[in-house]
């Protein structure tokens, strides 16, 4: 009752007097500041808490200082005070801006936060309260700390770093088994470690990884709920951009926990053993998918940050886990894409994997198990035909599903390119399989032959109407093939030997008897299929076997002609035809680069020059990307046309200048460089958004898909990053090529993979040296700036000392003058005194002569006075001599300092003496 009475009296004020909210706030603040009883201060805080929601500014202005003081004093001793203070501060520091709206700088919550964080004391007091095991105190303290971190994260992190108990407090919060406390603590920990390596390191070394992994295990791994996801986000935050914590995580073998969270066996099975079916076929719900993506992102961070450890054995089987998850499991598409992007540069792609595909019309409840095949083959099948590597295995309905499927295929393409770019033997092996496919063993039943399928996708003649699926298949096939022949004469020569008609491609079907759940009909008769293919080839005996390059050139001509027909008819597949044309142009440009033999084959193909020149010369109705690439291919053919033949550089240059012109040639390539579809490609993102507009004038005002209303979320692929880098590195050389003398030498560049590797290495060295030079120059500028500031400070100090020295010399001269005057007066007085003494002695002598009485004591006193005067004179003379000697020594010392250190040294010495 006393508590309620005191609170009521504090709020009521004097009896009968009307009271405003401001008066109440003022009185409560005074009571909180001046009261000596804890109960009165508690009542005042509770009153302020009730007013802080509606009168935040007044409470903050008059009482915030006393509330902060109570946080550090009374709150430590009284739980009720602690709860009241924390609730009040939480209300005062909360930002009133709605979520998603930018916070105003004048927000009263930010002002209160700045006052609260002006010194480290309140933050340290808040951390001390977190050690209190009281539920409400710990929860409110975490909520207040979360608000402060949202408002001013850097100040809170700085105060946390200076707290000796910070990491131990976090450890206690993680050890709390109460769900609400733990959830709030995990949210605070994410904000606390964000972009702060020092806090990341201190918390990681305090045992945070063990606590977090233990919580994940208690919650049931990735099958757990939001708590598991929060723990995984904290682990990611502790590892992000921090080499020390990543090394600590690997050294303590925490990496073995990550594949196990995805149900991958630990220790991992040997390469010749299949992965357990329990890993490949799992039940996936949204919560589990979210947690699995977080685990994959952590693995990606650790794999990318291994540095020198890249040559070490796989840590906990992470590479194989990712490979199996992406290529041989029933994981959702988005998770497979993440897994592919997380793979290292040299994954085990020649290991066998056992894939599963869904049985049609079973809603994913039944799955067929395929025969083991190399992971590299599955990767090619994924890129060509989408998820599971079988066309139509998964129905992609809606723009989001189509975008996810395309992202998966782009990720498979990126992994394939990264793998073959680092392994010339792998490229030669794959091209050898494409050029000389081994005969299919009789009696074997296989679903797919991806390398044969790749040849077929490259050589098939494009047929109208062109669908987005067919366009993407052709484009991805072209990017896969270009990555195999890029910057290698051996690979280009082997590719020229590929003859599509001799590559027997088996028809795609579902597998037969090695099922997880049997659901299909009889197996494929491969012998019959081979005989049918051979018979089809024999029916065309009059036609010479056409190499792959000729087939691609013919398909390019057909695609350009078909696009023109579709434009005349007003069809809606123009954009798809443009992507197909771009795909063929990418192959030709990469194949012909620095390969005079390939250029000769291209130029000798009948009518190809007209096919390439026509899009460049058209002013409208042609996509700018097609125009730019056609100009680029023409320039490459001119630049590397070094083999003798019917068409030479001398014959090409007049044609280019007459039909195209140098300005048009340069303009077409410049527009390609500035096209948003070209600029949007990055190492991480090959899929660009579909924008149905004029495409910078490329369609002459026409829309490629005018019949479709909704394209939100859809995407498309035009280039890969390797081609974008290749084009950016060489387009300027090609722009100048047609103006060069036909007899000039070709542009210098690496003709084989070793030369390219050397050039890349040298460029890396130059880049590193340039970075070192810039860093040293920045450091030198910083040092020079510091030296200049020091010089200015010394000059100011010298000027000040010089002025002071001048003043002191003036004062010394004045004092010397006064001293001389005083000494002169003393000498005059002594002379006068001596004259008086002599007169007195004469008077005494006269008195003695007259017979008068003269006192002897007076004579003795006079003798003593004379002796005293003589002693004083000797003392003064000795002082004067000593001063003269000291002055002479000082003059000698000054001369010595000036001779050795200059005038500035003398001034500094004088200043120190002063």
C-alpha cells in the first residue's frame, strides 16, 4: 500500500492544484534524482515509465540522465528497479518510423540513443544486467541492446570491445535454455558481430561455435525450426570476412558437422561407394530448405576462403556432399543451385554418382534410380536439359519456376567452365568423346549420353517456331562448347574433327530395371537405335559428311533467315531467334580467335560473309547484340586470316570499307558494349531479367513477346562471364583491325593455354604490384602529411619560442638597467657614508686635541662598522665576479650551440630552459 500511495502522491502533486504532464515528469525526475529511499526512486521510475510512451520527449529531456544513473546503481540491487528502468529506456530509444521507411536524423529515439551511448558506462551496465538470471530482466536487457544495435551499431560494438565481460556474457545467454531468451540472444548476436572482426574473433574464441552447434543438434539439425536458422546465421556472421575465425573453425574440425547437418554420412564414403539413399531422397519443407541453404552458404564461405588449403584433402567431404546434393538428390531447385555455386574450382566431377529422377504423375512420391555415371556428364545434362538432366522431368510452370530452373542450368554451366578451364586434359577427354564416341556396349541400358547430346544440340538445325526452351538449350550448348575450345589450339583442332553424323545419339527415355520404385516399361533396345541411325546416314550417301563447324555456320544462316521471316509475319519469337543467333556467333568468335585454320574454314563456307555483313548494315529491325557480334566475328576473321586461300585480307578490307564502313563497324561494337543485357552479366549472375521494351532500339520498336502480359520474375541468358571478359579484353583490338594494313602482323596474344596461363600470371603479378604501389603511395602520402603537420607544429613552436625569447631578452635588459641604477645608488651612498665617517674621525681627533672626552666604545664600534663595510664590499665584488664568469660561460655555450645546431637549436634549448 505504501508503494501505491507514494506513486499516487507523486503523480497527484499538491491537493487541488491542476497538474500537466510536463509538471508530473519534472517532479518525478526530481524525486528520482534527490530521493534517498529506494522505494521512492522505484515509484518515480514506474511513473516515468507510464508517461514515456505518450511524452517521450519530455521524459527524455528531464529524466534520461537520472534513468541512466539508476541503470548503473539501483538496477544492480533491485529486480523491480531493473525491469522498470529497462522498460523505460526501451520506450525512450525506440524509433517511431515505420518499418521499411528511412529513419529521420531528428528522430527522438536516435537522440536518446546517442545520449545513452555517449559514454561506455550504460552499455557495460546493460551487459552486467544480462548476467542476472531473472527472466524479465535478461529479456528486456536483450531487447534494449537490440534496439541500440539497430540505432547505432558501431557505438555499441565499440563499447562492447572495451568490456572485459562481454564474451562471457554472450556465452551465458547462449547457455540459457529458455526459448524466448535464446531467440532474442541469437538476434542480438547477429547484429553484434556484423562487420566487426574483433568481436567475431573474441566471441568465436570464447566457445560460441560449440554452443551454437550444440543448440542446432538439440533442435534436430536442419529439421529444426527458426532457432536452427538463427544459429546458422550467427555462425555465418562469425565467419564472414574473417580469416582468423574461418581457420579456427577448420582447425577444430567443426567442418565435419556441416555435411552431417545435411544428412550426409560422416565419415564420408569412399569414391567407389554410392551415397546412401537416405541422403539423396529426403522430405523437404520450407523450414528445412531455409536451414539447408544457410548450411550451404557457410560451406561456400569456408571453401572459398581456404587459400593454401585448396590442395589439402576435402574437409569433412564437403565437395562430394555438395556434388551429390546438387546432381543426385531430390533437393529443391534453389538448393541445388546454391550447392553448385558453392563447389570449389576443382570438384570431383569424374567420380561416379547415382542419380534419381521422379516418376511421372506420382507427385514426387516415387523415384527411379539411374545407373552410376560421371558427375561431369550429369553436369552437362543439367545445363542442357534442366533439372535431373531429362527434358520434361520436372514441370516448370510459372515465371518463378522457370527462373529457378534457368538459374540451376546457369550454375551448372559456371561449374563446368571453372572445371575445364583449369584442366586441359579434361577438355581433351570430353572433346575426344565428342569426336570419336565409343560404341555403346550391347545389353546396357542408359538414360542419357550428355556428350553426344551436346553434339546434337550444336548441330541440329533450328526450326520455327522458336520456343524459349529450345533457344536456351542451343545457347547453353554453345557456351559449354566454347568453354572447351577457348584459348587452346589443341582443343580447336580436335573440335574441327567432330562430325555430327557419326555421333549416334540415343533417344531419351526413362530407365528400366534399376529403380527405387519400379514404374516404367521395357528397356531401350540400343542396337536397334544404332541400326536406325546408321540407316538414316546411309540414305544420304550423296552428301559428304559435314563437320561440326560447317553445321554451325549453316545453322547461323538459317537462324538469321528464319528471324527475318518471323519478323515479316509478325510472330512473337524474335527474341528467341536472337538468342540462337547470338549462341552461334559466340561459338564462331571463340573458335576463330587466333586460329587461322578455323578462319580459313569459315571464309570458305559459301555465302557466310553476306550472312554476317547483312545484320551489320541494317539500320533497324536487328538486335544491337546481333549487330555487334556479327561485326566482331568479321573483325576476328580479318585479323586472323593468315592462311593462304581464295579470300585474303587484301580482298576483305575493301569489302568491309565499302559495305560497312569503319565508323559503322566501331559503332555496332560500341552499342553492344553499352547494352544493359551485356553489362548485367557478372561472375555470380548469368541470368538477366527479361525487359520487354525497345531494347535500346534494337527491335525497331517491336516487342519480342508482345502476346505475353506477365514477365515478372522471368529471366534469360545471353552471355556467360568468360565470354564477357574475353570480349572486353579484345574488342578494342578488333575495332581497329579493319583500318590496319592487310600486310600487318596479327594482334599478339597467347595461342595456347600455357601462354594464356603465363599472361594471366604476369597480369596478376602486375596487378599485385600496382596494388602494392598504390598502398605504398598512400602510406607515403600519409607519412608526408604527418611530417608536414609536425613541421607546422615545430614552426609554430619555434615562432612562439622566438617571441618568448625576445620578451625575455627585453625583460633581462630592463632588469639589468635597474640593477645598474641600484648599484650606482649604493655606491653613491657608500661614498657618502665614507665621507661622513672621515668627517666624524676628524671631529674626534679635534675633540681629543681640545681635551674633550671621546668614548673608546664608539671607536671600537666605528672600527667594527668599518670592518663590516669592507666585508660587504668584498662579498659584492665576489658576486659581481661570479656573475661575470657565469655570463662568459653562457656566451661560450651559446656560441657552441649555434655552431653545431643552429639558431633553432638555441631557441629550443632556451624554450626548454624557460
